[in-house]
């Protein structure tokens, strides 16, 4: 018991003898600046013009895989949110100027034959856009498969979780991200 008491006394003495009342050393060198972004990440939006090709085995139309590194230098994380919008129409404002009308995917269309839907899947590396339907799509109109314009938004998960915007409204997304039309990278026609 005496031995245990002696050990406890010495340990307590050592801890109290080592106080931080001494002089501070010099300040270390400054760290590197972090990347500017939204809550630690950077949002990006890019626009593509794509044709679809028919996959007869799956009875759907698809784009090629769209690799994010081909369109942006922003690192895409597994937790990031990917939203895709399709140019639905070009309307006119009261002053006669044109305005793009964007619809968020998935997007449904009801044809005489049945229903088709633009959908997509993605990883943190790439995305692929499909046209799926509930009937034989082999003769689907070129109006749905040719020269389709999409905007792909990659949004940091922290921002998406804490933001108050309507993700189905492309204008609301742009306002929330404080992005302007000139901030969107326009890739053009994909081959």
C-alpha cells in the first residue's frame, strides 16, 4: 500500500510541477491558404449538347459516360450532390427577350405509345443519362434523342444540406450558388 501511495504522490507531483506558466516560444510559420468555396467545397455547373444512341438489349437510349474530369477541374467527392437539368424550351419574356426553360431530371413525357422518362445515374467519377420507357423505344422520335442540352450541377453535400433553395428550379439553384450565366462552362456538342 505504501508503494502505491508513493507512486501516486510522485505522479501527482510531476504533473503539477509541469505547468504552462513559462514563456511562449516564437509563432510558427503560417499555413497554406485553403481553397475558396462553399462550406469547404466548390460547386460547378457545365452544359453539354448530346445525342443519344439506342441500346436494343436494354430497350433504352443512352449517352456515353460523361466523365466529370473531362468537364471540370473541381474534385468531385462521393458525398457531393449531382443534379441534371434538361433544356425543355426557349420561351419569351414580356420584353421580347428569350429565356431558357430548364426541367430537372427525372422528366416524364407521355407519347401516343406510352411513357418515356429522362433519367440518370452517377458516381463521383461520371454520369450517364438515359431515356427509358414502357414500350419499344427503337423508333423513338429524334425530337427526344438528338441535340439534347443538359446542365450538370455538382454541389458540395454540406452546401446542399444547409441551403434553402428549390433544387427543381434551375434559377433558384443559380441564385443560391451565387452563379451567373457566364460561370457555366459550355462544353458544346459531344461526339
